[in-house]
């Protein structure tokens, strides 16, 4: 999805209730890095929803990156519609922390089916910026 004035003023896909331009857009555009692990997780969810593949790769821990990430993420973005995000729990991940975890459920539609991705994501700071390290993922049926 292209970012234009209409997109910037819409509610952010992460469910914060803020306009996209005041929520995840500054992180995704590279203007302001995510200040917390939760902010990074929300911006990554938004990047999935908007097909911002470059941001997803940039915010993945370098040791986790693979040569085919861009192709896989582009394919997933084209075939999945993200429909909601619910934060369940946070552990550390504040602005002065070096590590953090965020547990969430992300609702989606793919191939005509609804589902939910339940994940406990792990994040750490690298060179002063939060990056996604890995997570424990469970795919649940939609409601």
C-alpha cells in the first residue's frame, strides 16, 4: 500500500486509535525509531498490514535474516489481510531496557479463511535500536 495523505490520516492498523502518521508511520518511514519493544512490534504488525517489506527486514535482527526474506514477505503480504491486533502482555522492552518480550494475537484472513496468530515475540536493542529476534508462534482458528 502506498503512503499518501489519505493513508496518513487513517487510524493506524496497529489498533492504537491514533492516526497512522502519529503512530507507526514515523518508525516505518525511518524518521523516528521505535522507542520500546511494543512500539516496534506494533510498527512491524502495521508494516505487515501495509506490505512494507523493507521495514520488516530492516527491523529483523541481522543474524536472523535470510536471502529470500524479501520474496517470502512480499508473497505473504499479497496473500494475507491483517484484521486486528490485541496486546496480551509485555515484559521489559521499555526505552532503557536492552531486551523485551511482547505477547499478542494478530487476526488475519488468508485464502478465504480467518485465523489468529498468537505469538510471544522477543526483541533486543542493537546499535541503540530495537530489533525483532524471534518468537513462539501458534496459529489458531479465527473467531
